């Protein structure tokens, strides 16, 4: 997949003059990380450094803004050169940005990673950061180094040290087994959080990805539960037998907004993440659902059919000042507010197709990102530049795709099985 | 269905075991045709007498059309005659809906059916509702399922 993406970037670059929408791609050099260690320790650290280098390159290649040069072991440099790189060499290679760094083994068995990002043209340092990680945890250090480089170039948070939760699906039709799964965004550390005996839906990660709110049919009807990612401990969101669904954590993790049925009426409620008495936020007859918080937690965007068709609305997080955001034809649903506050991603159903789109938080600048016809459930990456979503194909298989808001082709996410309802966490530290 | 099979299997085992034991009085042979008993018999009778266990809705609508109301009237009559029976009304959303919209729509359809049955005099205690959203095949409908 990375290869084909690399090719598509190259093709885009070739077609650049014809396209006004062409995003600027920054070429990044990532020569192999070095080490101050000597002897056999030095060899070991260099080995880890080389693996980390390749991971950083893979991370940066997965973005639409950065294009890393293929790493080459011949570009080895000494430890003092980490902070004094030969800029002329990288300028000649066409790189605008340079990432250097080192791996140092510590007496306690852990590793120190140093990571430095430079503007090659100006010969100036853009950012530096050190990380201490467990010996087997070099991947996280590499991801954080990738994040440092991405942020230095784009100003947006990197999405490399993040998690993705989704519903893993196996089997077909009535026999379909659904399990809540979670993995690091690079595909590593894939785990199932539920065993598959009950239908489960819509996992929603807490801000630091330590908990997942989801819907389960364990009681026979859809109800929201919270599961702790590390311990696997579960509890119901409410001590009630009402149908509850569409849970979403507030950005500080303290509250959960969700839908609850009261008679034929689906309304939005809010409750403390650790329990309490739910407060009702909407009262319109009909379907109000899919709440999503603004990044400062003060507002909630949601879907309502109070006007006759489903449209997006925004309200204060206490339910006051409800106003309509979208006025297009067809139906709007499953909104998700971007982490930088600028955009709201949504599903729009129109002319027989479901597509993913975005609209500015003030209701202007609506644009469609995908062609459908079976797309739904967009969820933002921490960078606010990509969304993941579910695509149902002609054979009714659910797959997870990722698309960038600059309008590049959606790419399929590599996961072990079919998947639905993806949810992408914020940066974990 | 599964329960009925289990019963039949148990019955087969018991008779076989008894036949092998000498000195025990032989029972009458089991009936040749499996006879539906308990909830399965009630389900079959319910569907036969009320015409259908399922009512259908228009796309993105929870309004009960005339044919649906006729079916529900027959269901209500049967339920009034069987006050010991408890049913679960399962609503389904539309496949074209988004996940949560389908859940809400399924719940709304199930609730419309429940309200109509209550309107026709069926005690609310006999009626539970749930929604399958778009998780099960057979969009745009609500099914009345006998639970016990």
C-alpha cells in the first residue's frame, strides 16, 4: 500500500502545473540514526537506529504533505554531526527538511532517543526532542520523532503515536461476528477487546485512548458500555434498561454525550464519564443523534431530522442555542468535529449515494471528499488533515479507508479483517 | 426451534434408554409427527391467526400504513387472548442510513408498533421493544417476536 501511495504522490507531482489544488509536498531526508555507544552496544544501538529510521520514513510517507527520500545506510554520520549536519549534501539531494538523531543505550536497559529537525535551505534547527523508552519500545520513540518532524513542517500534530479502534468483522450475514478491536495507528499491537458473542458497534476512544465507549447488545438491546483498554474491565454507562447509543467522550474525557430513546424519540443526553444522572440536551420530536464535541468542549454538533430531513445542528454543550448548520439537499449525518476546531466532517446521502464531506465550523465551504456510494462515519485524525471512514462495497463488505481533506484518493487502511465504525485517537502523550 | 429440537432429542434418548432396561413397563411409542409445543406452538398460532408477525414501513418513515395497521389489529386480538405471552418488537432501520440513524429509526418503528398495540388495548406489560438498526438483513420493518 505504501508503495502505491508513493507512486500516486509521484504522479501528482508530475501533474502539478495542471492542478491549482496541488498541495505542497516537502522532501525530507532521514539518514540513519547514529549512536554515541561503542563496541557491541554500539552495534546494537545502530541496529535499532536503522529500524527506527525506516519506521520514521514509513510514517512520513503515509502523509500527503511530506515525502521522505529512501533511507540509505551509506548516509551514516557520526554522533557530533547530529547537531552539526552537512547541509550542502542534503541541499544537493533536493531535501528541504532533514531529520537526524541518535540512539543511546542506558545503564538501566532503556534507550534514549534524540531527534532533531532542520530546515536545510536556511541551515537552521526547527525542533528537537529527547525520549526515553523501554528497550522493546523503540517504535513509539520513532513515531514521536516522526510526529516532531511532521509538526515542524506542517504545524499540525502528527498522528503516528495514536491508536485506532474499530469493529472487526468476520463471517457474513446473520453469522457475522463483530468484535471491538484496537491497534496502534501503524497496525502494530492489534488486540480484540470483546470476545464476539454479542453484536457490538461504534467504539469511541477516550482522549488518551485508555478507554473505549461502545454499544453492545449484551442485554438484548443496544446499550452503551465503557471498557478499559488495558484491564478489559467493563461497566454500563447508565444503570437503566433504556436503549442508548452514539456515545462520544468530551475532549477532556470528563463527560460522555450519547443518544437515548424515550418512547419513539431519540434525544441527546450528557453524563459524567464515571456515571451520574444524565442531563437531556435536546427535546425535539424525532431523531437527534450522533453528538460530537468541539475541541474546547463548549459546543456539540449533532444530527437532527426536526426540519423533515436529517441535517447538522450545533448547540452549546448545555443544550442552549441550537442552530442549523447545513441546508443542502439530501441527508446529513454522523458529524465529527476536527481536533483543530476548523472543520466538521459528515456523511451526506444524496442521489442514491452516501459520501464523506467536510464543512467549516461556521457552516461555509462545504466540500465532498469521496465518491461513495457506501461511505459513512468519518472520524478525524489528530492532525485535522485526514479522516478515516467506513466504506461498504458492492458485496456489502465493510472496509476502512483514510482520505485527506486536500482531496487525494482514499486509501484503504491495512487491518487484519473487514472493519466498520473506525475511531482515531488523539496523540497519546 | 432449537428448544423443540432439544426436547425431541431428549425424548429420543429417554425412550432408547428405557427400551434397553428389562422389566420396565414400555411406554406408548412417541408420536410420529413432531408436535410443536410451548412457545413454538404459540408462535406458529400467532403468525397463522394474525396473518403476519412483520409490518413494513416506507423508506425513512415510521408511519404505520393501512396494511400494517390491519396486521397489528389482528396481532392485538391474539395478544389479548393470550395475556400470558410476552413479545419483543424488533425494529429495523434502512441499509442506506448511517449506523446510528438506522438504530434510532429501528427503535422508532418498534415504538410506533408498541404504541399502536397499546392503543388497541394490549397491556404494555406484554410488550418490549428493541432496535437492530441495520445490523440484521430485512430493512424497513418491525417484527413482533414471542418471547415467552
